[in-house]
C-alpha cells in the first residue's frame, strides 16, 4: 500500500489527502486498481498528467471535475477503451490486482470482460432484451447450454433490478424500454460477464431524477459484489453514492479522499472552489 | 446583447417595427421568400415535365410493338411428304406457301406470287413445324393455324404504313395491299399480344425478334457483377473503415476509390478488352467478361456506400460491444454490419441498377453481336438489354423502331423495380434509435 505522491510542486495538501486515502483503503478493503504516473496524449495534446490513484475493492470511487478535466479519459484507461482511438498515446503504469494491464501478455478482450463498462448514454444493442444480456456470456463461452444462459440472463436482470419489469417480455427489443430501464439493461449486460470492476461514465446524465434515484440505489447494492468507479458531473450524486472521491482538474488529479472528507473539509483550494460552485 | 452594446438604446427608434421603412423591408423579405418558393417550384415542374416528355415519347413510340399481327392459314400436311419418325425434317416452307397460294387461285404470275409469299413471316414455317412435332396426328390432315405476318404487313395492319402514298414511297405494293384487304374480308387477320418479345431471342426479322437473349444476358451479367463486387466491396470498405490506420497510404487509396467511381465507363470497357480478352484470353461477347467489367465499375460505388453506411452506425454500438469484451471482428460482424446492412444493400442495388443500364463497356467487349439464341451459360455469347436496344436502334426494318422503345421500357421497368427494392429495404430494415 504505497501512497501516491510527488505530482505537482504546489499540491502538498493533495499529497496529504492521498496518504489519508491510502490509509483508508487499507482499512476498507484491498486495492483493486493502482495507477502510477499515468500520462496520456491525444496527438500533441496532453490530457492526463502523472495521475496516481488507488481504487479499493467493494467501494464506489467517484471521479468529479469540470468538463474536459480528464476524468472520463482516465476511466477509459482502466479497461483500455482508449485503445480504439488511434491518436491516443499512454504512458505510466495501471495495475489490476497487481498485474500491468498494458503488458503485452494481457489480452484486451479478457481485460474488458473483467472490467465492465456502462456508458453515458444508454446504448443497448438493437436486439432483444434477452440477446442484449446473453451476448457477453455467449462470446466468452460462459454458458454451455440454453438453461445456463437463461439463468445468467435472469440473474443479471435481477442484479440490475430490472427482472420484474421485463420478465414477461424478454423477446422485445431493448431499445423499446424507457431511458432509465435501458441504462439498467446496460448495467445488467455489464454484470452478465461477471466482471470484477464496473466503470460507469456519467451513467445518469441522460436520465430523469426518478430513474437516477433507481440507478443510484442499484449502484449501492452492486458495491457488495463489485468494485465500482463512477464519473459524474453531479456532486450531490458523488456525495450520495461514493465512498471515495477524486477531483480532477486540467488533466491532473488534484485531490483524492474519502467522500465525507472531500465535501466537508477539502484540502485543496481548487477542490473547495469547485464543490462550492465557484467554477466548473 | 452585442447589438445593444454597439447601438445605445437612445438611438433606436421605439417605433422601429411599425415605421414605413420597416414595413418596406418586411415586404421585400416576403417577396424574396416568394421568389425562392416559385423558383424551386418551377425547377421541379421543369424536371417533371422533361421526365414526362421522355417517358411519353418512349411509351407512344413503343405502342405498336406490344401487339403482333397474325394471319390464319389452312395448312395441309401431306402424309407422303413427311417421315413421322423425323417430323422436324420436312419442307414446311412449301406447306405454308401452298396454303397461302391456295387461298387466292386467281393470282398466277410468279412475280405476284412472290410478293404474296413475302407477306408471311419467314419464321411461319417453324411455327407449323413446332405444331406438327408436338402433335404428329396432324400429319395427313388440314388444320387452321395462325402464323405471324411479315413486318410490312404488320405495319400496314397497325396503320403505320400510309396506303395513300404513291407506291414507290412505301414498301408495300398495291397488290399486297389488295391481298391484305381480301384476307381481312375473310377474317384471316388478327392482332394479339406480342409474346414473342419475351419468348424469342434476337432475329433479323422484327416479327420474330425478342428480348429473351438480352434478358438472360443481363441476368448473368448482374449475377457475375454481384458475386464479384458485393463481397469484395464490403470487405474493402470494412478494412478501410474499421481497421486501416489513418495515414497517407490509406488517404491515397481513398482518393483513388473516389476517382475510380468517376472514371467514364468506356475506359473500363477498354480495360476489359485489353486485359480480360487479350491477356487472359476469355471468350468474346460472354456475360462472364461483361460482368467482370461491370463489377470494376460497381465496386467503387459499393465501397463508398458501405463506408457511408458503416460511418452512420453510432459509435456507442461499437463501444457497447467492446465494453462487454467483444473482439474487433465480433464487434464488426455481430453488431456493426447488421445495423449497416440496409445501407449497404441500398448502395449495392443502386450500383447494380447502374450496371444494368451500362452500354459502352459492353460494346467494347463485343456484347453487341447479333446472336439469335439465348445464352445457356456465362461463357456463351450473348447480348444485354442496353446493347440489344443499341442493335435494334441500328436496324433498318420499320418494326424495330417500336421494338427499340419497347425494350427501353422493359429496361426502365427493371430499373424501377431495383430502385424500389432499395427504398423498401431501407425503410423496412432501418434500425430505429
């Protein structure tokens, strides 16, 4: 359990915060994902500067920060989704359970099965509800027969709190559901391949307040089984659902502390300005 | 906001909206709107008018091609002139001539008899032969049969030949008109739908010429063209859109594909002649070669349409598939291609419809040959619909004028069907987001 440190000459307080976070992590559970000195460029433009972070298992870690601060970019590093962008170049070290995920021996397809993702806009496949959930288990060979597959679909939909609403219409198109239901369908699709980490990129930004509340409750339930990292623009949401919060600004991780601390006594002036609404 | 900063509020006339100048500006804007509306409407009207003139002239020119005049003859098949074992081999031409001459015993001079014989189609004997071969009981009997009239009598019956013109200005003689009138009196002339147009291949005689060869030729052409250009085009488009790195080399390929789509079709014909016929030694006039040449033209169309369709697939679908751990290949074949398929099919059908109407490259590889049998394979010589139109248009016989227009209508009919299919596929299989 090494504390992240030595980023910016000016962020001494942030260093203290990360040390505190690391201490808290040791108490709450094991470290699932560690990142050290992650730098990322889109072409010539640098988008991340020396990001160090430890994400603890069975916790919800929230990334907050103004638009363009790099929080989504960093999230997408954790399951190598940035690989699909040709001009993207990444340096540094990201480890899942101690294994370097950018190592040549790591198969990116296997990695993404272990690190699932839920996107900003609900993006079910233009197929039936059943097919949406069953697709992942099928391509990974998780189900040997139809009965097992049916079981996985039911378990995943129950896990995403959607089973009662769609049990009688699994053959209907996933795109026919409401926005909130579609997003829970995407969560069910992510958990169907039994991932260890679930990355959520602003999962509620396209949802109404009621659907948001349902998804937030779901996140709280999912924490028991999975490690969750959520990017959000909504600070109340970060405060409600997360145990730890990381504040990003202009590609740098400014502060990373237990959520209760960051919202009551931020260590960094910029964090305070952001959460009190002075910019962002 | 910016305007109010530049113009202090004191300078703005509080009645600016009701002043005379403002009213005038408003009127000018409305007039401009009306002008634009009229201009657009006028352009549409001109386009529709030209289309109507085109279609109207073709349809009216094709009018006489849809029916064929036949003449009823009482043909006697003498039992001693025919071998029942080999019924196809007999002098049926004499039987037809005898039947015709027997109708008018008063016409005796050889010259008048020759003129009378030329009123019946040269193919009449084959109609009789086919009937006898199909029904050998007719041997030794006299039976009534309808045989096609020669083109000049066909035209006379349809009123195309003006009988008031002096005899040297028309190709029907006075004696032939006289004979024709007597045949009509005896109720021996009728006009029926011209099935020959679809059941026969090309012929020197308009009344015997049909599009069967051209239709089969065009079918084989499109089949070869589809089999080559559809898989190649989709594979190339997938590579360029999903896998290729964005660098100078792929830019170069992209520019060249776009240029290829703009190359005049006759150039592809020259290529086919030089490469497929002379280097590879493939047979001349064969639909296989024609299809290969047309696929060169269709390929860029399909690549461009497929790339456009792939581009329109929302990135969120790719991310969703990659996010659950699908590989690149699984993402493309399971999710991107099915969503893009309606667009791909639309592009393909439009490309094939273009290929169906393409004439110039086919002329260069000899698909405008005079071929009187429908092709039985992709390697046998054949014509295609557009080249058949070209051949008929070049033929001097009067009957080919209307048949040229009829063939154009058949070609346009297939084009409309193909384009309608494209529209239907697009509507039917479009994913609703």
